[in-house]
């Protein structure tokens, strides 16, 4: 019997950028990037989330928010929040027992405060960013619940991957259903989830779109600078290629919703 009973996808806000601003020698094209959130129902652990998307507070006219929205205009309402969408399906915030936090950018941690009963899972390296972040890492401290540190589970990835040679990972629950990887580049210690029973890797912002994987050499200077480490970003893209070669379907957080739904629901 499968341990993963349910895997669902929610769009929790979007931002807009332009293809020609990300890559050289690309035609002008507006790109809409959804903030993707995944709901996982585990047979023993119950409901879990992979990230929480934007908070509606990001639309408030504060100086910080205006500066954050300037390069990537955001569309977000209260109805778009993950907790509002879960309530519409009869799932309360108190029903979520675990939130896997891929990394600490605002479009991934926006609604952490809503999940008052959940434990938060980070990689050890991501926790170091939480403890001491630099300005360019965009860690909005007011998005964290007051007791965030008390509810943290910090993972040290000590197992060897059976899928990608040379990669460390961790079988979180010991049943082979949820395997955590850490793929640097966009953010230090970025947590990715391999769900072997579904043949899926949830890869956060390892890439902004899987379709970008073969044109990273054309990435412009500013998008390169946004990454925590561009060399590590390129190395992690190669890891995604290894997953794909092994028959694992890769879903990144800002993927086109139509492709995500095709992968999840056929």
C-alpha cells in the first residue's frame, strides 16, 4: 500500500517577469511565475505541506514590499493564500502536521504563521541562513511565527542517494516515501523532496522552469546575481538532469500550472 495517499498542487500568488530580461538572445515574452505549494497526505503522518506560497501582506504599500515587488510585479489576494484554499477543501490549518520549508524567500514562507500546530522542517544549511542571513537572501523575519525555532526539525543529510551518484539525502520517515535532498545554488541548503512512490521530485527553485535547464549559459548578469551561488546553481541543474535520466519527473515551484497538473493528474 502506498504511503503517499494524496499529492495536490495550489497556486498561491503569482509574479511577472520577461523572458528577455532573464536570458540573452530570447524573444520578448511575458512570463507568469506561480508560487506553487504542494499538499501531501501521508498514511501515518497525515497532512503535510511543501512551502506555503506568498502572504497577502506582500501587497501592502510598505517601502520593503514596494521594493520587493518592483522587479517582479506580484498578484496576490487573501483568497489565494494556501490556508484559504485548504479551508475551501475542508482542511483546517490545524490539520497540517508538517511544513517542509524549501528555503526562506518570501514566496515560499509567506503563510508559515497560519500553521500553528505544524512542525517546520529545514536542512541544516538552510537553518544557518535563518540564524544569520544577508540582505540579498531576502529573509523577511516578520513572516516567521514567534515560536518558529521551538517547532523546528533540522535535517542533516547523511545517507547516500540510490538515484544520483555522489548526492547525500535522508529518508525522513524511514519508510522510503519521502526522501530529502539539498540542492544549493538558488539558496543555501534548498530542500527538495523526492517521492519515489509517485516518481516525482519537488525541486523548489533549483530552476524557475524546467524548460530553462538547457539555456542557463544565456542567463543575464542580474538573474545570475540573484542566485546564492551561480556555479552551484549550474551544478544543481546537472543533478536535475540525473533525476530526469533516472525516470523521475521534476516539478519546480514556479513551473507552468498546466505542466504541473499534467504530471500530477495526467
